[in-house]
């Protein structure tokens, strides 16, 4: 029995002797593992080729494109104007104001000569506006026929989409020009009638007991402002009312001169935050060549340039826009359908260089990047990166060259 007991106790004793060293090694290993640097959790993105659009976002306001200030061509006693802002008017029918001509005791040859000259100038302007109207009609008629032919070719697939869009755009542009020509024609006829009345007043100055002269509306639309409401004596050229058509709207945006340099007429525009359910499509019609100084809300002097934008979408009748309503304009300054791009959140500057952290074999590597166009979310890559590479977004301050990194698992995964 003693011999058997000695044999059975030998393995147990050896195990007890080996257990402390094993526990010690395990503890040391755990301490070493705990002291090793852990990979930094980071958010990553892949470099890819995709469409890129660069735009300028700025507040603006709507304005009636064609407005007209009504004023008399001769002195007289103005009767009280009963119209109010928002009243509808019709060209040649609505009486805007009534004016009792001033009585004059003697004929003034100089005034007669000046008035006759104004009549001749008004007649020339009327003929010029009529020619412009006929020219606009002829151009629109030709463009409409061209667009109809382009439409039939498009249905058969014999025309490029770009050529069809150009034909359609030409019709839209010439339609606007025809509307401008019609407005100019109405105004020219009104001014001719006004100067003719002034000439009759000079030629027959004794106006006592005559009927008051009625100033009829030169255009169809609405009264925008009543500038002189009370009954009183007015001199020639005194502004009485401002009239126009609120449906003939455009937007006016005041851009920083540094942003306006990249804006071209015809550039696409998205009108946002105007009060309707969806943005409106528009395009730049004019970039004014001169700038001006404007003081910002922070008291900083800024050089601003006015950019006028015309709507290409029809204005929804259930959401009417008026004169001088606030809007936000997103003006496209550059776009491309195929651009190698990097998220701007992966970029940082060091000196005069743009840098980014790349993920290679589980470690962070710093790489220099040359970028071009930038819309604030993505930037065009000219050199330094290739499609498919992984970059780190919003790198933490603790991240440095060669550190181990691990992509953060998105929430919900």
C-alpha cells in the first residue's frame, strides 16, 4: 500500500509545483497585453469617382422684373387717388389718376418747342418698340418651329438630348424677350399719349373749365405702390404710382465679389426656403459688371455684386410669391459628372499643404493631397489619392503616423 500511495501522490505533487509558475506567467502576459497600445477607433470612407457640383448659397429677394412709375408730363391739380397697393389694373382702361391742368395766361414758345421735341422723341420710341416687338415675335416663331422639329427628331432618337434642350431653352428665352417687348410697347404708347397731352396743354393754355385729364394704366397688372395719395398741386414728373405685374418675377441675389467671379449667365440655380413645398428651378440671367460696398451685420465692409435670376419653373398659384420676398439661391458655379473626390472631413492643413490620414494594413499613414474644386462636403482630387483607398474622417488629435486603427462600427450594426 505504501508503494502504491507514493506512486499516486507523485503526479499530484508535480502539478502543485507547476501551478504557481503558470499563474505567474499568465498574470505577466495579461499585464503585458494590457499595457500594449490599443487600436484607435476611427470613422473611415473610401475614395471614389462620382458627380461633383460646386455652388454658392446666398440669401436674396424677389423683385418684379418690369415696373413702371407713373408721373404726369405737365403741372396741375391732382385729385385724390383712390387706388391702393394690390388693386388690379388693365392697360388702357383703368384710370390711375385725374389731373386738372394748370391754367396758364400766355403762350411760352420755349415750352412749346421742348414739348414738341418730346413728342417726336416719344413717337420715335414708339416706332422702335413696335419694331422690337415684331422682331421678338418673328424670332419666337422661328424658335418654336425649330423646337417642334427637334421634338419629332427626339421621338425617333435622331437628335442628341443636348440639342433638344438647347432648342427648348431658346423658346423659353425668346418667350421672355417677347414679354419684355410687349411691356416696352405698352410703356412707349403711354408715354407718347402723355407727351401729346402736354403739347395740347402748351398750345391751348387756357384750361379753365375743361375736363380733368385721366391718366390711364400703361400696363396690365397690379398697383405696387401709391406714391402720391392726397389731392394737391403737382409739378411735371412727380411720381404718382408704381405699377407692374407680380407674376413677372425674378430673384435678386447679392453675392460677395469673390463668389460672383465664378458665376456665369445661364448657370443653373435652385431657389430654396421660399415658403413652398419644393425648391424651384431657375437660372442666372445677369451678373452686374459693377460692385458696391455693403456693411455686414458684424460691421465688416464687403464688396457685393448683384446677380439677377429668372425662374424656369412655373410659380405654384397656391403659393404666390410677391415683390421683395425672401428666398435662398443655390447657384451652380462648376459641375462634372465624373470626378475623383475625397470627403472634406478627411482633409487637414499643415503649413501650405493639404494632408489626409490613409488606412494601410490597419495603421494610419499621412499622405499629401492636391485638391481643386470644393463644395464644402467633397473636394476634387488632382493627385495624392486613388480610387478605392480608405481615408480617416475627422481624425482625433491623438492620432499620429503609424498608429494602429480600427474602423468604428456604425450605430445599429
